[in-house]
C-alpha cells in the first residue's frame, strides 16, 4: 500500500494556493490504495517571529479547515505535529546526517533569512534546520509520496538525499519518498503581484484569496487582479504572468487545460468574471462546512487526539530502528 504524508504550517489563514496546490489532492487520495497521514505542522510555525496565541488559534483552525475540505478522519490520520514526539526525535539524527552547506543553499531559507535580516529581526536557527525537521516528518512514516506545491520540491529533494545517505551509512532504514505535484495549480501566484507566490503570511492581503473568504470578497479580489499590459488573453508566464495565473486558477477549478482556455477568451473582463465564479463555487462547500465544524471544537480535539495516537504507533518502530542503526545503545 502506498504511504502518503503531507503537512501545512499554521502561519496564516489557508489560501486558495494551499488548496489547489496541496489540500485538494489530499482529499482525493483513494483510501483503498493508499494509507495517508496529514498534519498541521505547528513546530514549523515557530521558525519565524510568532505570536503564541495566534499559532494556537491557527492550528485549531487549520485542522477544522482540513476537515471542512473533506479530509475524512475515519479514512486517514489527521494530527498535529507537536503531539507526536517522534518527529523531533528523528530530526536530530537527520541533523547528524545533513551538512550545513546543503541547508544554507535552500531557496526558502535564503529568501526568508534575507527578509528577517532586512527588517532588523534575528534569524532563528530553526529556520536553517527546518527542512531537516520536514525530512523527519516525511521519513518517520516510511512515506512513498508527498503531495505538495512546487515551492516544496527542493525540500523533498533534500529529504530523498538524507534518506539515501542514512541508508547507505547505517543500513536500510528509510523509504526514499517522492514529491507529487498537481498537473495545474502547483504554483498559484499573488493576484496583485503575479511574480510572487500566493503565500498566507504576506503583509498585503489584496492579492490573496483565503479559503474562508466570503463570496463577495473573493469576487472583489479576482476582479481587481493585476493583468498585463499586452493585449489579448495569452498563456505565457514570462510575458503575461497575471493573465496566465488567472487561466491556471480557472483551469484548476473547472478542469481543462489553461493554454486551451486562453483561446476561448477575448477580454480580461470575462476571464476575471468566470474565474471569480469558478473559485466561489469551488470553495463554497468548504466555507459552509467550516462554519458547522467550528461550532464543535470538542469534535476537532477528539480527531487530533486519536490521530496523534495512531501516528505515534506508526512512527515509533522506525525511529527506534534508526536510533539503533546509528549506534545508540538500546534502552
Ligand atoms: P504552507 O502554506 O507553506 O504550509 O504550504 C502548505 C502546502 O500548500 C504545501 O504543499 C505548499 O507547496 C502548498 N502551497 C502553498 N502556497 C501555494 C501556492 N501559492 N500555490 C500552490 N501550492 C501552494
Ligand atoms: N514545509 C512545508 C511548507 O512550508 C510544510 C511541511 C512541513 C511539509 N513538513 C512537511 C509538507 C512534510 C510536506 C511534508 O509548506
């Protein structure tokens, strides 16, 4: 059976990018052929300046949104990362497997460390080591597939390298996983700045569609999306990043091929209108179910409690094996 693992950080409200790039595919996993685990990876939210109360609130909200998106806790394991100590236990062994150079090369580290320094904040050491903890999240479950958006490809590559290296040095312990990406929507861009990824922790929110936005808010944001100065609706990330992003979103919501869709539009206005309606319809059920689930926090708590029990059970034997393999005296 294929083992699947993926996670989302509680650093902001979940976006359309999270949904199209990752979460929607988590819901679509065929549970007869795969065993899946999904996690709100809260430890990763501590790698940048954070507000404790907000992280707590966003963690519960992320679990609720995942349930609302259709993750069925009877069919897969849904849990909060910090509830399962095995992740951090394994992370240390992987720190002893990774080199500092390969972590300093990570694109996200360079970007985020640069921003933190510019704004006069310190760079937390955990921002550098974070991909190692991510590797532990994945390897601890013997994961085969990691459904993520494009921005995580480099981190999953590192995970593969660490698994291979550990196995070569200390004997076969880890499955070597691979990232899987959606055919369309692997990198949704900010509607106001189509050269940047739609990210949940951006300061300006005008170009970010949140999964829980009201329909009118979604419409306003899409209708005000930046388009390109050329004329005509063309699918080309280089010359027309704004329009191309809208075509990607529309194709991801409705199905179809974004390049072909381009040929069916002659004006930006109709493209925006159709895209707005497609997004509204796609996220409507999520928002409605979220409202119902949020009224029952007891249910959410119970889901993550059971999820953590199950995850721990799956993780422990592999971490114990890794501790033995690397040379630590068995307890
Ligand atoms: P994060 O918000 O960084 O925790 O990301 C959770 C998941 O959503 C990861 O698999 C990301 O690759 C994916 N994701 C985040 N932003 C986008 C985006 N703008 N487009 C596509 N996928 C995304
Ligand atoms: N680094 C991922 C992100 O920023 C979140 C994440 C942490 C993750 N651990 C993971 C994703 C394990 C997939 C598998 O989006």
